[in-house]
C-alpha cells in the first residue's frame, strides 16, 4: 500500500513543470542550509570530550558502527511492519540532529548505547506518525525493544526529543531531493522528452531503473555516518544519481547536461 502511494506521488512529480520542480528543490536546499536542521560531527566531538576528561575509550561509547547497527535495526522493524524505508531515513535524521545538540541529554545518549537505542526507537515512532498510515504504538515499541524499555521510558523520551528538536520535523532528506533531481533530468535530456511509443517505453524503463538504483544507494547511505552526518542530503542524492547514470544507458553528454542543469 505504501509503495503504491510513493509511486503515485513520484508520477505526479514528473508531470510538474520544470519551474515548479526547481522551486521545490530550492525550498529543500534552503531547509538544508537552515541552522534548525544542521548537524555536527558529534562522534568526533564526543571522542574529544571523552579524551579531554582523561578517560579511557569505552565499549559503551557510541561509534559509527553502533550507529550503523541501530539504523539496520530500524530498517528491520519497518520491513516487518511493511512500512517505507524512507521512514528510517527520516528517523535517523532526527537521531543525528538530537545527538548533535549541546545538551546534557544528548551527551548522555552519545555515551550510552542504551540511551542511544531508546532515542532511535522513539525517533522511528515519531517518523511513522509523520509519514505512515500505520503508527507504531507504545506497546509495539516496548515489544520491539524486547523489554529493554518500559512505556514510561518511551513516552518521556519522545517528549524530550520533540522539545529538543523544537518540533521541527520536516527537514530535508536525500530521497525527496533525488526524486526532484531525476524529474529535472527527464525535462533536460533530449531523448527523454519525445520519441516513438517504443522509444518512450524504453525511456520509462530507463527512468524506473534510475529511480530504483538511486533509491537503493540512498537506503544504504542512511546507515553510513559519513554520508548521513558529514555530507549534505543534496550532495549524497546527486552523487547517487550520477552513480546510477554511470551504471545505466546514459552517455557523457547526458551526464554533463544533468550536472549543468542542477548547477544552474
């Protein structure tokens, strides 16, 4: 059900005018630059703070691999409930923004796997309320944690995360940017704009493959700390599209046209 809705939204997006698509991209890029949605290299900051305090490295302190494991755990949960993988991307963006904060609660989550996992679980719940028809209720989250957290733990952390993020829950992620960039590509590459029915069918298949290849790369990027925190969503989105174009039937000139269109 969710996949059909996404495909319908994407089809509608491709039917928009170039001006409308560019306006939407500019809105996303403006959000990307907003201080409300900025992230910092919180693992490096945490490591420096830890070392400055004269403490030894601890297995309990958060690292890139533990973040990756939690992102994969959230993906398993959404797959079990047949939800969108995009929900994981949004949830992890909340997680990264929360952990980037200079607050005592964020610092504790960076030092404790138990707190970090609770933050991630709560962020997934918040993301489902924004994106999905089906929400993950508190009882479901308790079961997903295998009893590590009680209902009050989850409710209290949800309030903390929402207030810490100032209830700003519509930050940019890679997939919406990628979809709009691909929509621009269909407008600027000449062979994708007109032709015989057979040719048009081939182009539709090509674009479908491009969307799917890009989506798969972006899903993998969600679990990668460098791609999610140290790179902007637009950078990751465009890199994934260009990688996909290299794998498909796009020539150098078409790639140049696309890069030039996005630069403009």
